[in-house]
C-alpha cells in the first residue's frame, strides 16, 4: 500500500504533465470566478428578503440564473467545502468533521481546481476556500500558486477581546492552543467600528482579487479563481456604515422558537458554536429580545458588508472586459439559523441550515434574470463547471455524486432530478440522511449499517409552513414510504 505522500506526488506529476499537454487547447476556454460565502442563507434581495440590503448580489442575479431550491450537502464549513471541491457527498467520503484532513483520508483525490489545472487553467485561491482551523490546514495541493489566507475571526476594538487577548474562536481558526480552548476568553459576538472596508478581512480579500484580475488580464490562458468571503460568519464584525443600513427594530425575529413537535431528540440543537461568543448565554437560557435583535442586526449588516466586497470584484471584472468570457458562481457554503426553532448558527438538518443561495452566470448559456425551482446540490457544481468549460467528463479517483446542471442553465424549466440529498452526523455515530423534494423533507436518523428498524424519522411539509413545526412522519405514511424508497437508492453512509 502506498504511503499518502508518494501517492500524492504521483497524482500531482500526472496533473502537471497533462496541464502542459492541454495548455494550447485551454487558451479560448472560459474563465471561472467562484465566489464562496461563509454562513450565507438566502437573506438577499434577489431571493425576496425585503430586509436585505444587497444591491450587488441582486445585480449579479439579474445577469444569470438564480436557483430557488439549492442545498448544501452538510451544514458545517469544512465538510460542505469538501463536497463542493470533490463533487462527493460526506456520506461517500467520510469527511464529516471540521478537523478532517482531505489528503489523509483521500490521498489520491482530484479536486475541482486540480482538474481544471490539468486542462491548462491557472488555479488560484483567496480568502476562505477550504476550511483552515480546528487542526485542519486546508488543501494547498489544489491550487497552482500559494493560497492567499486571511482571518475568519477578527476584531478591531480591544474591548471585543478583553483587551486584545486570544479568544476561543481565534484559537480554533488559527490552530493555536487547541488543547485548552475552553480556558480562553470568549470574544464578542458582534462589533461595529468606524473603519474602512479593508480593515477587515473581506475587504482585503476583495482588494487582492482585484489585483489578481488585473494580472490575469495581461496573461495568456484561462483562470480558475476561487474567492472566499467570511462574513456573515460570526463574529458579526463589520464597519458601522453597514450596520447603519438596517433598523434593528424592523428586522424579523422568529415566532417559532421550539423544536418541532414530535421530533426526535437526536435532531435537536441548543447553544453550540454561538455560546463561544459573549454576551451569548453559555447554556440554554432564554436570550433577551435585545440580544436577539443585536444578533439578527449583526447578521444582516455582515451580509451587506460582504455584498459590497463582491460588488467591487465584479465591477473590476467588468472594467477589465473579462466578464464576457467568465463564468461566475455565487455559492453559500450552508445556511444559518437566526433563532428559528430556538437555534442559532447551523449544524442541523433543518431548512434554514441547509438552504443556500446559488447564482450562476454563464455567458451565452444562462438567460438574464432567470430563475428555476430545480433542486440543486453543492456536489453538482463540479460536473456543471466542467461541462460549461468544454472539458471532458471528469474521471477522478473519488466517486462523483453530482449531476451537471447545464440543461437547467439552458432551460430553467428542465429537470434533472426530483430531490436533493444532505446529511448531518450526531453523537454516538448516528447520521441523519435527508431527502428534500420541492415540497417535503424526510430525515432518517440511524447508525450506518444498523437495521432500518432502529431508525427514527422526521417528515416536514413546506407547502404548509416555511419553518418546521410538527413532525408528520406518523401521519403521512404514504409520503414517508415514497421518500424512504428514494433514500434506499443511496448507499449506507460512511462511518465517522
């Protein structure tokens, strides 16, 4: 059995050789600009959110196709990004955790940027692309040049960190003192400062992306550029001018703060990530109305800040006249609970954690201002972008679970599947696998390989309510049976 390092070197050698061979064919192929946003639910004007202030993403949506029903494959940062870059479900790869190392588990895997590099593309990454932190170092092998890294957890006001101390989440995201996280102070959950955009990471990432685009204009050959923005990930740190765009008294608070009636305990969540920040209650105490409003305000302000940075990048793409030959993708790595079901952040199988924005602009293919209700998954982007670029169908070591969305890009009424799949792992090795149709979501909770009779089920009808309120698994047997049949077509989940 080959040791992972030699195997990886062999794979890289093959990719470099094929990249040289295909550089000539690559010259006229479209560029790829992949915009990845952390923790972004469809809280955008183009998705009908009247509270959002997102003029730049709304304008981007007007250029191409908006997916109304796009879903991540697991609602947590690192695994979600693995599914995107590998085109494979977590249940296929076993990469469920924040600290999972891609090359330790799949040393021969070929990621989406590696595949494009093998066909003559210059592949670059800026900001948050793969997850770095929690012991994870990302995947430098995926890109042609070194990654441009910046902060995820960032404060400008020393008061936000108890006088400039290393906070718990800063330690996690910089791989420091991981063995004593809970002895460190909590940082602030939100920060509003009189500052410039580039004083925070997303502004610096946008500025670097602009420099990279200028360089690309003067270089032969296509580029694959992944640009990652971290807001609205906690902490909600953003310049004050973006907070001032929103009146906290007018922002929505969820009226449904209880777990769904009849839902199994394995599906529930309280506290978690958000309790790592101050002044959030450390346990499951009720939040004050003031705190809820501050958190919701911080989320919307952070979305507006990120929107402005995306706008700068797109404006430069236009100015350089690169947009006419560049495929643009805007993707949120997962959604975000803002108090619905009493849950904050992600890490569930519910709608708010898994529903993501997906915008795709493909010159000559997508129609301006179009939308579709085709269910889409993160794993679909690998085969979709390969087909749009005119590259051969990927033949890679890892299984590919995605389907090309190109037929839908050409005609939004087309359908390539009738459901989306996602999952979430819980304690004791139990994994919740979910089937989301246009109307329903079913979740099966059980250990991989355990008898089906040990499973617990959830069933929700989104034709009745947008937020899960009652588990209908016992009331709608025919619907449950039909969705079980769909799930049965999937292999058992890989164990954690």
